[in-house]
C-alpha cells in the first residue's frame, strides 16, 4: 500500500530547457486571481495560504542562485530551473509530484528517500527547496479544479513513474535535443518538466502533439502562454513566502 495512503491527515536538481518567457521573477508583478492572497491582489502568498488553498493541477516553479541553476536557465532560455505539479486529493495533505536530483525529503508514496520521480508533502518540499536549496518558490493556480477522474489519472502516473531516475547530464541533453526535433524518448529516466508534461497529458489537460521531452520548466511560466485543454487555465505566478524554521 502506498505510504501516503497510510498518512493520518490530522497529524499536527534540477534540470532543463527553452521557452519564451516573461521578465525574470524578481521583477514580475502579476495581477492575481484566486483565493486568499490571490483574491487580495497581492504578489505574495504565505506558505500557509498556498498550502491551504492548493488544488490538484497547480504548478509550482522554483528559481535558484547556484551556478548549476543559472546554467540551466541560460541553456534553456527559461526564468526558472524546476517545475512540479500539485496533487491535493480528498483529505490528504497537499502533495508535490516532481523529479529531482535530491533525496532530502521522504517520498510519501514509497516511504523511502530517493532521487528521481517522487511525491512529497507540499509543505515539506517547499521548505526544502527554499530553505535548504536556496530557491525562490512560485505557484500558479489551476482553474477550474481537477476532476476526480483527472486526479485518478495523475495517481496512475505516480504508480507508473515513481522512482524513475533523474537523467545524467549527457542523457538529459539528449532528451532535450530530441524534444526540439519532436522525437520521443523512452522516459526510463526523466527530468522534472518531462514528468509534469506526461502527467498533464494523462490527465487530459495537455495535448500529445508534442512529446514530453519537448517541455522544459520555462514552458510552464506564464510568459510562454502554455495552452491547456478543456477550458482549463493557469493563473499568474504568485511568490510563495517560506518563513525560516
């Protein structure tokens, strides 16, 4: 049984590629829609608000300051270096589904810590990426919320892809180059944007005319104007303020 289904809800790397993007996050001040901080028209939400109002299909983006983070953004023409997908299902704590090099946070699906595709508690993952990895976090709210069928499809992807490794640098570059040529790869190993893309495709929210390896984190930034299906839209980026522990 997946570890997340055993959770009691009452208990108190990064890689990738090109996209045409809006100005860089520090200067981007969106007009917000949505709930809580979004409804107030501010550019920042507290982590508590972001977690309490999380919904399945929300996109989380991260921007770091390390040399590797900057190299990723430069090589991919993207303002961010990591992308993840939120799953907020029933009374479970909101979760973050992504592929990363690190293994700092336990995977709630398996109950173990490992690299690659993994499912984390959203709050824990945000704290790790901001406080430990030195990233800035942004959230894009999905409207309308995902249906039960979409969530079931996303969980099937977690079942199928959970634990798949993050590609080595040479393999990652190969994925990206072939993606530019619209040539698919096996996804036996995969980077973060590939994982988000294949999940959205299985949810019926993203077309399959482009292979998952065509996508990079910048494709999910508002400036790239990603088109989702069935009338679903993503709101503008909201900076998520994660306080020190």
